[in-house]
C-alpha cells in the first residue's frame, strides 16, 4: 500500500500551491500544518524553506543519497529521474501526466 508521495520540485519550487489548488486541499487544514512563523510574518518573512509537506505529500528536491522508502511514489518532471537512477534505485515508471497539448509534464515512479 502506498503511504507517501514525493514530488520533485527542483525546477518549480512553488509547485506546491498548484497541487494544493488542484487537490482542493482545505485551506484551514493547510494553515494548521504550515510553520507558524510564516503564517504570522507573511510579508516580513524570508523565502520559505525548500521543503513543503501536507497530508502524505512531501515536495522537495530528490535526495538520491537517501532514496525514498518502498511505499513512496516519486513524481517529477522529465528531468527528475534518469534511466541510470531508475536502474540503480529499482524504480519503475508507472504513469505520466500530460498537458492539453500532449506534452509530458509529470512522470510517476514506484519502487519495484
């Protein structure tokens, strides 16, 4: 059973906001999960951290030294996972998402 999702946001570090929108994630729930420093100092705070988490989704660059656990699905753009990384980390491409023109925008990988 899949328990976690890792979304590689290396080339689009603010992709989490689109994911929240398209998942129709409850804003109240998200506000409870976000670091209170940013919630209370929105206009004065420095740039947010590079890692965003909500529900069972973690958005951050992939750390290939600490490869995700077995029940994690990795989602990223076409540059996120190379063929060598697929083989080295025993990943299988299981799905892909396309835009309205048919271009692949996300690829989905699972551990074998």
